[in-house]
């Protein structure tokens, strides 16, 4: 199935073709027959086929109707229609609560995600953390670096804070451009995201955390005194025991949560 379908730029399609990489990904996911696996963007089936060999049932979400039909023809010819359910839908708008789950089992999400929708899709999926066991995604290397980055690194930012607030993020391995058809202009990487049953640092208002983190990193070269002047006074920083002359990339996830909770309490006291 490698080169039988012309990739569509509209959907940001780069089909994985390297068998060694495919086996690496399958090994990293380490599925068990009864796992509730959902593949986002199966494309030409590079991961779908080996997963079908391991699982009792697999569900996929594919926006490209041509690819969905091609996959349906394959499973019909292989007498696998009972094992594979195809959702012809947009993963960005899909309601993952509609996936049938037995006895409260959680979903395992995987996918070679189009670069142009990776960030909004991951943020969409964070809404479903309570029903997700883990996520294994192929993303642009730069995005994986940003998600898994730690304080005092250039790649550390709002995305790092918000993803790490919700999930344990682990960069697994890099993938070279020649592993795809057509070859992208950048390297890719596999990341594992495991939602916390309960976050290590609990934000009283997640939207407030998002807002404050965004404000800080939108002016990342400025000190916290300047970037968060609409939220905190110098006295507030003293109460928080956070250096107001620090820059946002110096703060940990815990410190951003601490700031957001402090401001939330401050707002309640003044209303």
C-alpha cells in the first residue's frame, strides 16, 4: 500500500514506510489483545496492520474519505471487518466519549499526526484525560522538544507547562525524514503522554492557569514583574516566594500553578 495513493497536502499527509521504525513504535506502545486502542489518521495502514495482528479490536479515525474507503477494502479482503471499526470523521471535532468502553476501561490513543493540526488536536484530547490511559504520537521533533522540555531551556514554554500539568511526557525516539513518503523537511519524533489520575499540583481553575502561563510566555524576554503586572504586585510575589525579576522559562509547572491559585484566591477576595 506504500505508494498507491497520492498524498494530499490539504491533510498534511506523510505516510510512514520504514518497517524498522514501524516495529519500534509497535514495541513502544506494547499493546495487549484486549486494549481499547484508537488510531488517529491511519493513512495507508502502516501501524494499523501490525496492530490488527495484536488486538482483538481496533478503531481508527480518518478524515480522508479516500483513505477510509481504501482501508475498508483491505479489511474486507482480509476478513477483518469484525476487528476494525472506521470512524470517517475529523479527529479535531470527534467526541471520544462516544467510544464504547467496557467496565470503565481507558483508551489508548496512537497516531502519526499531521504537523498542521498537532497542537490543537492534543489540546482537544486533554479534555478527555479522565478516559485516556496513554497517548503515543508521531510529531515534529521541535514540538516533541517543546512538550517534554524542562525549565531553563529555550524550548520550554506554555505548551510545556500545560501538557506537563495534565500528563507525564516522555520523548521516546527520533525518526528521520526518509522514513516517510513523501519525506517531510523536518525530523519527527515519538512522544508518550500519560494523563495523571490526579495532577501532582492541582490548579483551582485550569483556564486561569492557561491564561497566566500564556501571558508570561507571550513576553518571555521580560521579567515576571512586567509580563504578569496585570495579575500580581511586588508584594504578591513576596507572598509567593517567587523572584519577580525571574523570567517565565525559569519557573516550574508547580510555580505556575501556585501563581494561578494565588491569583484565583485574590480575585475571590476582591469580589
